[in-house]
C-alpha cells in the first residue's frame, strides 16, 4: 500500500457519497497548488492524466 492510499481512502470515506463538478475539482486543485506550489508538477500530471483517460491508446 502506498502512503497516498490512506488519503484516498479518507477522501472516499468522508466524501464518497457527494457529487462534485469538474469545475469545482479544478478550482480545488488550483487552490491547493496556490497554497502548496511544490506540488505543481504532480497536480499538473494528475489533471492531465484525468483529462486524457478516455483518449484512444495508439
């Protein structure tokens, strides 16, 4: 188990029944990076990965 799994599990446990928009998620990611600029690259990679999930693999 990766260390991050604990955070993901907490997120699912606390907010798993909620529905959020991608606009809301994008705003939260921007706020997080504003407060924690050292995480800019991983957040950018996560956002890009999420955006491209349905892309056809060549």
